[in-house]
């Protein structure tokens, strides 16, 4: 007699097989293995902060996913990440772990920059080197503060020009036009020329000695140029490469330029509307209505305004003494085998005091795939105070606090510089402060050559460099504008 199951047994078996199939499909879709082998291929890495990193965060090496973060744990004021590899991978022991993101707003991941060692990290080992992620909020805050300062400076600079703009600057009665400040200055120069001639006669012997010194310096400079001709050629080639990169940037942002032109057209339409409103205001002024109308019609308001303008003229006189300098320089780092560029802005309110703002690039960063990004830029904001031939400076040096000193020679045609910054060390490989010493010589009024040594306290990044640069002030720029 054939044995049969009851309906209850059949229903129970159906439910059991259904749950088993559902569990199997769920684990396959979620990529959850029944028996995890990732723990067999795991190691640790420590960071000071791991913002944006959590369990299941991807781990990449040279752009390829090799595993994921299995555990995030606080341990003695540091964060320990447990890395589970999908399969065994040979990771050199001198590799560097960094936290990166896909753009400014993209998801973050853990990137491993492989080293050159023949030894590899084993199960349960700890990666020796790691670089904490850059705080984008801090960088944006510094950049916003710098932009605010530039806006304030632009408003003060605008007070130097008449209502006629460039025409008012160069036209009759303007700063550089007929009957303006420049004409008065030229008259005073003519009066002083007689005194200068007399002084030259009295100091003829001293001048001869000075010319002899200049000839000696020129001979030494010729020797330096001959010895460093190859380095200078390389620097010129680097400048050409920078120019080519700049052309690529302009080509990549062509669409942005088109958008800017569209915005200009929109602004022109708004300007037409503003002119209509301005005509209405002028009608009210002619009728003596409103504040401006009273100013034109009533003498008391006019006198008060004159007193206010007298006080403003004192402020404008102070602003007129501010000298602006713009510069660019590039240097070749011998040990790193790369060039480093600087863009400089010098604001000089007095002869013995000036401010220096610079932007450069961190060429030591090996965890950055693309240069000229926010992560690779270094910022310098220095306050300089001069005492005779010595200039003391302090402030932000290459995005870290620092101090320095310049010693000037030969009527400021040469100088020696010593800067100390990165007081806590650049990274694990260079724990000591960064000391940079250089010498600079101006071969012309605008062009200078310089050489020196960097990271002299740290063997890992110690390098010698040579470079060339230009620095022009606003008088030089005005002269170039006249030539154009």
C-alpha cells in the first residue's frame, strides 16, 4: 500500500522550502556570502579622523576595488579601520592610505597608494602610513575670507579714480593728464636735477668705486649663469609647460565663458532698466525733491557735505600711498624632479611694511591624481616689517604657521632668506619643522634669479632648487599700459 503525506505535512514542507529559497535569493542579491572569507584577508589602518567613512565603504588601489571597510573603531584618540579584502592582494608595507572623494560632493572611499617595498602586508598587520583627509570646509572658509579682503581692497582702490574712469585718469586734469599730479611731479624732478648733478660731482670717487663693485658682481653673476645654464633652460621649458596647461584649462572652460557672455547680455538689459529709473530720479533732483534735491538746493546741506569730503580726502591720501606688486616665479626641485610655481600679490602701505599673498602647489602630495585642485594648493599670507637691511615676517606659510627673515644687500638688488614653517612636520616621513633657505639676485628691475635648499631638517624631502621670477609694481604696470 502506497504511503501518502497529510495535507499539514505538505503545507509545512512547502513553507520550509519557500523560506530557504527566499533566504538564498536575498543573500545572492545583497552579495552576502554564506561563509565569509574576508576575515582571512584583513589588515588595519589608523587615522585621526574618518569623516564620510563607514562600514561597507569601498577600498580602492589604483582605481580598482579590492575590498571594503569591515569595522570602524575608536582606539586611543585615533580611529582604527579594519579592511577586508575580497581576495588576497599584495600590498607593499610602505603603501600610504588616504581618504578621497569623487569630487567635492561625491561619495568618499579609502584609497591605497602602493609603495615600492618588496615586503607585503600580511593578515592582521597594520599599515604604517596614512594621510588624514583635507577639511574642505576649512579651505572654503579661508578662501571666502580672502575674497572678502580683496573686495574691501577693490572698493578702496576705486576711490583713486575720478568719475570718468580710465579717461578721467589719463585725461586733462587727471592723475596722469595735463595739469594733473604727474605734471607737478615732473616739475619737481626738474628742480631737483640741479641738486643731483652737484651731488654726483661731490661723490664722483664713491661712484667709481661703486661701478667697480658692480663689475665684480657682474663677473660673478656671469659665472653663476654659465654654471646653471642647464637649470635655467629647464625652468624656461617648465614655464612653457605651464602656458600649455593654461591653454588647456581655457579650452576646457569654453562653455563657462559662453555662460559668462550670456550673463553680460542679461546685465545689459538690466542696465537699460536702471537708466530709465535714473532719469526719473534726475527729474526729482531738478525739482528739489528728495535728499539729493535738497543737497543741490540748500546751502546748509552742501556745507556739511564739503566738510565730510574734506575728511574723506585725508583717507584717499593714505590710500594713494599704497603700492601694489604682482609677481610670478617657478623653481625646479632637484630631489623631487618636478617644478613648483608661485603667484604673488604684494600690498605695501608704507616703505617699512608690506603684506604678501601667495598661491602655490604642493608637489609632494602623491595621493592626488589631478594637480591644480583645492586639495593641492598652498596659501601664504604674511605680514612683513622691515628694520634697515633686515625684514621680519610671520603669518601663514604654505597653509601652515611660520616665521622668516630676509637680509638685503647692494641696495636691495640681492637678499638672503630663511623661512621656518610646518612646525609639526609635513607627514610621518618628515616629523621636523620645514626650513627653507634661499638667495635671490635681481638681474633687472623686474626679473630675478634665485636658488637654495628646502626641508633641510628632514632627509625624506630634502631638496635643492633653482628658479626664475618676475615682480612688477603698479608704476611698472601703468608704464606697460601706456605702451599698449
